[in-house]
């Protein structure tokens, strides 16, 4: 094929990001000159709903004017819970583990539909969700509450329902992170994790949610930057770059003929090993369709150039490119239409009462009181609220939403409560001071955020226990915090820290709401 045509085809296999809430010159150049067909939005691109819609319409208009046959794929990580990109003016929906805690797969479907409707209304046609990882490793630093739970059957059912809900709303879904990122203790943003289980175990647990959802009509699947020696015998080759994983297992054995996308190729597991551009070539050779380079313009161009050169030299077969383009085109024809480009007003469903009520009802069903005694409900008591500031704990989380609002949520109900925010980690001096203060209160509410053995949060709770003040712990992220804490009078899991979750927990503590969640994971003894 001629070079111009080749470049256009490879452009359609790229998913790229940029900075700003309006289309940058760099992104316009990639769409016009390189025919890039996929865009990823992050928090840096998100303004008001009207600004988001204006941005997506602007991007689509650039593509249309440049002669793109089909609209752009515009994607976002809107998993809900701790990983979300939409903010002001949109609905805050519960994330995966809270949904799992409700025990009702229908909730995953309803949140899927509602999330899809809000995304679609803002011109976003592709969601990088649901997470199909089975979180069976309490030490997992990157999945955790992004998973529906620790049981493969449950993750499969809830994930499939979430997928169906988004599809019902007309949004493309993404099962991630194939073949499973749940049993790792390393964050692939930072290094290359290894999962050493044999293939029989992988089929029973890690692969089950993917297998079931492929049968149910999965749109796209995202590969994991994780090494699986049971499948790939070359040491250190992550699933994203493994032909045995992508073509041998996913395509041939599991029969998936939809679109396969990489996770971001600038993550350290790729960038610090093979490199982003060379990684893009290897991913195409492995059988991947879409290469995601989310951040740096020069790496986006280098990756396009590297794939073009690899086709020209014969390293990558023309047929591989044609097959990928065919799958991507088929996806666009199913979900994307130029008729949808041009709408200028955000519909009232975005952030509207119906969706707010849905979220509220599900928070009530999911917030979990794990431990309970006569201390609850707190009524007519002098209450002290203590927590450390939230320094977001996963690379994938959005810094804009990391504020801890537990104090505000409590004070909305109990104006007399006193709130103390400690530094993170709290110093020994701070812990001593706040423990001395706590002696003058009837109860202390402590907000925790992913406790580690022997850390400052543990020391704080130990100090409070030593002075004999009743302690109510609100685990605002990881449900596993209880494993590291001494005896506390009450323990409540919110699984996430957006305000609606904390407000529901506060109401439960004061006996104003009856929450009914059940733990979807086992807390180690």
C-alpha cells in the first residue's frame, strides 16, 4: 500500500491524549495530518459538562473536516468510585466494589446505563470500563476497590451486567485488564508485575469474567502490562506484547474477534523496558488493534513512525494492519455516527435528579457495617472526627477528586462534632496531641485510607484504644484496613471517598439511614 494510505490506516489504530479543555494544536495536527482515530480524555481535559461537550464536538469536527470516514473514538476512564474523570455537574456513581457489596447485579446494570447516558450526552462514545479483574490479593496496589470482589463468579456477573448497561446506552465498553491484574502486588504504572499461576488456575479465576463477557458480546478488551509465565515463555514479556496471550489465547482459544486495545504504553512496565514506540510495534505484532499513547506528543508521533517503518520493512505484515483496521472500522460503524456530531446543548439527564436518586439508593445498599456494637448509633455524644489528608494512592486516580470530606459529612449531621485533619502520614507529635484531645470526647470517628501494617494510621488507632475512648473506623477506601487495626468498637466500609459515600456512612453512624452492604472480599485475620 502507498505511504499516505498506510499512514492513514495506522493513524486509525492510535489512541492519543493531550492537555487542555479545548483541542490543542498538537491533537489537531495528529487528527488532520496523521488521521489518528482515537482520543483519550483525562481530568486535565474535563471542565463543566458544557465544556466537555464543546471539546468532543470540536474534536469530531476537526476529524470530519480532515476527511475521516468515521467519527473519532473518544474514550475515558469512568469506572466510577475512586477512578473517575467526570466531575462538576455530573452524577457521582458508586464504583465496582461498592456495587459488589450490594449483592445485586441489577445495580451494576443500572449504573452502567446511567453512566453510559451521561457519557454519550457529553460526546464520549467509549468507556474504559468495566474492570474484570478478580481482586483476590489484599495487597494489590492498583486494582483493589476497582474490582467487584474476590470471587470470579461475582466479578463475572457484575461486570457483565455493567457492560450490558453501558451498551444499552450506546457506549462502547472495555473489559480490563486481560488476562487479569487482580492477583498482583505491583502497580504496572511503576514496574512489571508477574502472575505465576498455572493455566488451569487462570482459567478458573482470572479468565472467567473475560470468557463469560466475550460470550455475552464484549466490544473491546484492554491488555494488562503483566507477565504471565504460564502463557508466555519468554521472560519479562507482558501480555500486551505477547502474541501467545493476544493471538493464541484471546483470539484463537477464547474466540474474541472484537477490538483489543493496549493500556497506556507510557506506563513504566513498557516505557522503562522495551520503550513506548518499539512497544507499539510489538503490540501490533502480538495481535493488538489499538495502541494507546496517552500523554507525550513526541512519543505519539514516534510510535506512528515506528509502526509505519515496521510495515515498510516487512517486520509487520500488511494483513495484520488490515485486520486491525477492519475490526476498528466495524466497531465505529456499530457505535459512531456523524449524525451525532453537532448537538450543542447538554441534556438535563446529566447530573439530574433521577441519576442522583439512583446513586443514593445504591450507596445505601452498598455501604457496609462490618463491626457493630452498642456505640452505634452515635446520639447525644461529644464526637471528635480524625483523618489524614488524602494524598491519592494510585497512579490511575484523579488528583482533583482526592479531597477527604468525612469531616464535612459528619458536621452536616452533627454540628457540634469537632474535626481534626492530620498530615499524611501523621507525625508522632500530631498523634500524641490528638489522642490527648480525644480523652475529652465520648467517641472518636477515624477515617482511614488504605492502612499498611505499622503505619501512622495504625499508631493513631492504637493510641486511641490505649486511652479507652470508643473508636468508630470509617474505611474510606480499602476494606482490608481492619486487618491492621487493634480492637475498634465499630468498623464501616465505604470503598471510596466521594462525598455521597461519606455522607451515607455518616447517616448510618448517626442512625439516620439503614445501610445493608455485605463485604465482597475477605479481610485477613
